C-alpha cells in the first residue's frame, strides 16, 4: 500500500490509558522525521519518474533519428550504386565509340596510301599529256620559225586545244 507524506502527517494515534504507552513528544518527533524523510523519498521518486519519462522520450527521439539516418544512408548508398552503374555504362559507351572511331581512322589511314598512289598516277598522266602537248606546240613553233621567209607555214600549224587532253584521265576520276 502506498502512503503519501501528507497522510502520515495527519495520522492520529490513539492514546493508551496505561503508563506503558509511548511518549507523545517522541512519537510526534519520530513521525515528523519519518514524514520528512519519506517526503524526500517521495519527491525523489517523482523526480526520477519525470527523468525516466524524459529519458524515454529522448531515447525514442534518438531511435527515430537513427532510423532516419539509416534511411538516408541507405538512400545515399543506392544513389551511389546507381551513379557508379551509370558512370560504368557511360564509360563503356565512350570506349565503344572511341574504338569504333579508332577503327575507322585506322581503316581510312590504311586506304590513304592507295588513294594517294592513284592520285599520283592520275597527275602523272596529266603531266605526260601536258608534256606531249607542249612538245607538239614547241615542234610546231619550231617549224614555223624554220620555214623560209616567203612561205607561210601558218596553215599547217596546229595549236593545241585548251584544257585537259582527251587521253589524260579527268580530275574527277
């Protein structure tokens, strides 16, 4: 049974009519001491209950924070994994594109010498045709210069045509 300090203060002890009873002033003093001591214990118990309730609330807040931090860490971990996966995918895509471009460049570089040889053959053909035309022109001019002065060699002189000779490949081919 729980007894409050106020109840102890208001307890009325019955008197005994015999001489063997307790001395009232000592009993009153003892009751005051017990009441005071019990009141201190009672107040301390109330304070401890309040402290216990406050600490339970604080623990609950910390548990909630811990749960939230756990959720945040889990989300951050998932995001980090997602970012890593995306970065790997992007890196693989870049590597594939780079390899493809490198293969194209190598292939083009391997074709380039043949293209250049073909271009050199074409230009040599044009050069030979131009040399032939120039020789023909110079030969015709020489005949004109060598003709006796009274004779006209202009009718026999054939001037070369302008442009690329038909025997030379065209620049587009």
